[in-house]
C-alpha cells in the first residue's frame, strides 16, 4: 500500500541519478539502462537449489507442461518466458546467439543444444502459456557450498539477475541456510529480506515415502516457518512435491485407467509390488498391466505417487478430473502458486524496485566514484522511507512473533499490511465486490483502532512502531478509496 512517494518511482529516480554519476562509464551505463528496462518487464523468479533438489520438476509443475530441463545445458541459466510460438535461443560466451531446434511432445516440448560450440551462459525458451504471462521463470545450475570468501557464485548471479527466488531444499538443513545467508551481506539484503520463498521440495520423500508423507512435510514447513533463522531469510515456507503436482497436471485417461486397475487389487496384495521400482515393473502383478504401461506410470508418478493415486481411487476419486485435482492439491502445488501470487506477483513493483536498489548498491560497492556517496545516501533514504518495505519487514516480524502481539492482533495486522493479499478487500477482510462505503468504513475503523495502539505510551516501543506501519497502510487505503480506487 503506497503512502507518499511510490517505491517504483523512487527506484526509477535512483537509477537515473546513478546514470548521471556514471555517465562516463559505458559499461556501468549499459548495466543501469538494462535495469531501467527491467522495471517494465515481467517479474523474474529464479528456481534455485542444490543438486537433485527437483528444480526442473517444480518448474514444469508450475507451467503444467514438460519443457525443462534443456538437454546439455549444464551450467547455463535457462529463462522461460511467454511467446507467441515455441522457440529457444542459446547465448554462448563470446559467440553469436544461436537458434535451437524445438521438438514438440504430447505433454510439452524438448530442447536439445545439439552442438558443443563453447560455454553457454544463457538459454531463452519461449513457450505460449498462461503461467508465463506475468512472470519469467529461471532454471538455474545446482547450488554449491559457499566458497572461502563466504559466497555461492550461482546465488550471487541469481540475486543480481532475478527479482524473486524459489529456494528449494529437502529439509531446510543448515548447509542450505548458510548458502541463503551468504546473499544477505548488502544493505538492501539486510533491510528487505522479502524476495525468497523456501520450498521443501520432494515432499513425497519425507517420512520414508509413507502415504502420509505429504502431511508430514507440511508440518515440517510450518515448524520451519516459525524458526527465526528461516524467517530472516524467507517470507514463507511451503512443502511441495513437484513430481506429484506435475503428475496431476499431466494425468491422462490412459494413466487413470491403469491406476484404477491397480486400485482394484486389495491393498495387502498390491503393496509388496510397490516396495521397489524393479518389483513393480518386472514382477508378476495380480492384474494384467503391460510392462511398458507400468514403466510409464513409474516415470510420471514414482512409487509414492502410485501408492497415493491408488489410495485416492479407493477413497472415491474415481474420475480422471477428480484424481487430477486431488493430486495437485495434495502435492502442495496449489499452495505454492498461491504463495507466489501473494508474495511475489501481487508485490511485483516493490520487488522490481528492490532489484534496482540492489543493482545500484552493487555498482557503488564495486566501482566507487565521485558522487557515489550520494547514491548510498539515496538508497538508505529509500529503504528507511518506503512504506512497501516497511510492510514487508513488519510481516517478517509478525511471523517471528517478535512484536509480542497476541494471535488475534497479529493476524489482523498481517491482513491489513497485505499478508493475505494486497487488494483492498483482502486487506480489510471483506467480501470481494464490497461497496466503496463498506470499504471506507472498515478502513477508517481499523485506522482509528490502530492509531490508538500507536499512541499508547504503555505499550512497548516495538509494538507502537508496528502499529504505526498498520496505520500508514490504512491511510493508504483511505487515500486510494478517496481517489476512486476499489
């Protein structure tokens, strides 16, 4: 909720101020102009994680089609963006861009480099899909451990080139958190740690592959969410099985028919055949199912997905549509997409402005020149005064229970500053389509109550400052309504 100078306008002004300071440095000018152009581009979300974290699977699940990974693209950043028709372009280091062959399949497409002409830094894949209308998704090389200087090279580039991050980890282990912490050594990173969602990926493997593994993974995500160390690094934590979610999105009638056939076998007879991939594909099942069909099910769902799907059929999900929807829901994919919308897409202007601040700060630190001190001061002023960042910092503090608000007050504060969505109705907790009069009365009432808290001398200073942020958000809503907004 903008109050005073808009954050995106402040970022635009900072970039042009930096252009004046670095006007005689062609390379710096080029970087700054590219950053200005990014303010008008779709939000860039990078999918990041260590080896075998399931990045490409989660990316495919988000798009609902099999388009990743690009074969032979180890070490390259692969950018997936919306396009009128499928296509792909490789950008080798020191060589001209090269168009790549795209092979369509029943469930997506396949891109193969097909040549080895030097090191490829970036590959841009164009794919027409609704999932890429507002965002560009970036598949990244596997993260390694931090180096002797305390940096992770892949993460350093991600933080420079992307606006937001899906950080995939199996269980939020200490080594993964150290990698994330290595990216917080800047003033912007410390003041606005609001561009990361932590994803407990491969959630189907939690609990040794038991049928309740996804539930266990969600419980683990809630515990991680309450951890102050995690709260300082990520805006939320979501458990998601990309494999189950993708299987749900791509489930065919023939796949469902095969799963329904398996579900007809009594559980006690089927389970021994689901103990290993070899037993399932090569063993003598109690029902007729060709080995090729079994191998296809195993490839698309895995053993856990087959166990889950057959259980769901027995539980009444007896059509392909019902099965597909339930697999997607249980996988955590729906929650992940909603979190991306709430934390990233709805706040894209703030996140792109944050990227602009990161770019200018990085330039000033690497190449200080006459006038760069004024840029540092401007960055500090924006960080201190931008209400969008204040809201996001308050959300982090509320999740970590650092302010001491009781549960009801904390929930209301979270809602009013946009933690449940940034529309006026979502912030005010009223039905979508509520009248302007209803919105005005609800916002004015909230403003009055939270101003009382902000001015109460008996409350701790941290609570009064938190209440001041909520009051400013209410003022912004009233200003928007006065200007005719809904």
